[in-house]
C-alpha cells in the first residue's frame, strides 16, 4: 500500500524481486474477459478504440497531429541544429522513426492515461535506443515510503523488472492527472465510457434494424375461420421459417410477401422514440469527442455550432488539445534524457512551423517587434527563442 510507511516496521515490507531482469519476454495475443462495459484499460481500449469509430478517430487525430509537430532542441543560450538528442529522436530504434515512436507514445497516454518509454544501452551517456512499452502490461512497484522503486513488465506469465532506485531510471513514466490514484494516470476513455456504451448500443440497434429490412416492418395477424385466432404449431413454425429465409436481411429488402388465407399484414412505422434514437447517438458521439478535446466538426459529427467555421475549430484543436499534450510529453522526455547525459536541454514543439497557428504567430511577432521598450533578449524570451539571460 502507498501509506504502509505509517506502520511500524514498514522498512521490512519492501516488495521482493521475484523475476529475472534478463529473462526474455514473449508476447501472446489473448482474448480478454467477456463482460459488459468493464472499466479496465484493456477492455476500454477494445471497446472504446477498436470498437468505436468516434474514439478511434479522436485518438488517431490527436496522436498523429502531436507526433507530426516539428521539434526543436535548445538550451538557455542557443537552438541546436545538430545534437545527440536530435539524432536519438530522429531514429529512436531500428524499427521506428520519430513520428512512429511519438504517435505510439501519445496513443498510449490517451488510451490508458499512462505512457512508458524504455531506454536501451548507453551506460555512459544517452541511450542507444528508445522503445514505447504497452501500458496495460506495465505495473508500478511502490516502496515502503510509497514512491516507486521498480517497474514490472508482465507478458505471458513472465516478468521483466526495471529498477527505479537510481538517478538515471531506464523507464520514463508519463501519466495524466488522476485525483484518486498515486501511481497511475486517468484516461479520457474512462471519462467517456458511459457515452461509448450508449454509442455502441445505438450502433447495435441500427444493425438489428438492417437485419430486419432496415425498419420495423410490421405485424402479421391471423384471423382464422369462425373467429379462430391461433395458428397450430406446424403452421407457426412454417411461417417463422419462411420469414427468416425470405424476408429478413438487407438482400431481401423490398421483397414482396405472399400471405395465405387468414393472414393479414399490418404495416408499422417508426415511433417518436425511434426517431429520437439517432439524436441520442449523435449526442453520445459529441460527448466522446468532448472527453478527448476534439471539436466534433473535425470528425464529421453534425449539429455542433460551437465554432464559426472549420478553420476556427482546427486552430482551437491545436491550441487547446495538441500543443498542451505535446509540450508536456516532450518536456518530460527532455528532463528524463538529461539525467543520462548530464546536459540540461529543452525539447519543445516549434510553434513557428505549425500551419494552424501561422496567423497567431505572425500577429505575435509583429506585436513583439514593435515593442521598442523591450531589449532584443527580452523579445527573444517572449517568442520562446533562446538568448542571453542578460539584456546587454
């Protein structure tokens, strides 16, 4: 427990290392448990990302936009054109480039609220490679004082333990704010879980309508001789089989129905509640997009007039969602990498190369350049550029 240090003798309760730190880890595909709307990370990812188009598009839109942002590496005095950190981020490992690594990193953070980056090699400096690890396989091992002492990566019954007691920890853990958890972050999927349940249920309802000629077609009423109103078992089974074989499904839509004596067809239309069902689905889609910070207009959700036009929605998406996420993640990576090299550098998005913010940046450059009461060093700091600390 996090607060076990309040008990006497807690120093003896340090978790025991039970897994080899050098054992290979083999990945296996598992189907997961079957449950209705569970809230664990694996099930939320399956339901909210793999099985929901709004959640999928929201995550992809944010992760791809954030990964495509141009990055700059600088310190207090200069912006580097060539630097080991630039080379490491440009080719983090043999299988991924910068965009692929960062897209996986941002997606893990959005899906689970946690993102883990592993440093490989580089005992006397920067790591040789960087790898993004799956968040659902990683667990934090707290020490007696509540702070993490290790990370365990578990796959297929095997565990790999990463020691987190030194200054240069091989795992960089980036997490969202969680008000009720000391070690794990809060995922937007958790906030949107109820809306995703509604949206997925509406999709299943629509699919059921398609399986029944795309509308509640009607009812067959039997009026037999001398007021008899009940079919025999054989007649009933035959009628059901004919309906399922010849009058259900999309390929049978509009097919005429031949009724024998005593059978009458009564058409049925949509009820007012059925007509409102589509609006409920659209409302759930907007709530999912809202949880991720994506303007509904950008993912094709109709009926939202919050933004005057698409350009305003695009700019707001970058300003309110993409840039805060990218700035926080790259800053955490920079601090983590500096512990390996001993050189403090800053990694940040280059705002001057973001097309969606071109108008804002041009206006800011003009305002700063016209401020004659500011020195050149002060103007550079206002624009986020490196420069001398003094005004000389």
